[in-house]
């Protein structure tokens, strides 16, 4: 999640396809992207058929609350 957050901060407006070009498993990248949007770290706007992602606040490893 940290890697995606940093990539979107460096290049606002990345599409899901561009985010999938980052190193990693596409399934894991998709889930991380979904969580970043759901938790308010990224916002999504439609641009034609593309979904463009921008950072609303930075995510860094360790930002998650412990599940217990």
C-alpha cells in the first residue's frame, strides 16, 4: 500500500493500469488500491473510461491499526 501511495503522490492521476505496472502481484495491487480508496487515502475520478487516482493523504507502512 505504501508503494502505491508514494507512486500516486509522485504522479497524480495514475490509472489502475499504470498502478498495475508497479512491481508486485496484480491481485495484491488491486486489493491494496481498493483499500487505499476505501480508507480515504486516495480519491478516484473518472476520465472517460479511465479511473484517475490522486492522493488525499499519504499512507505509510505502519499507518494501519492493529486488528486486535
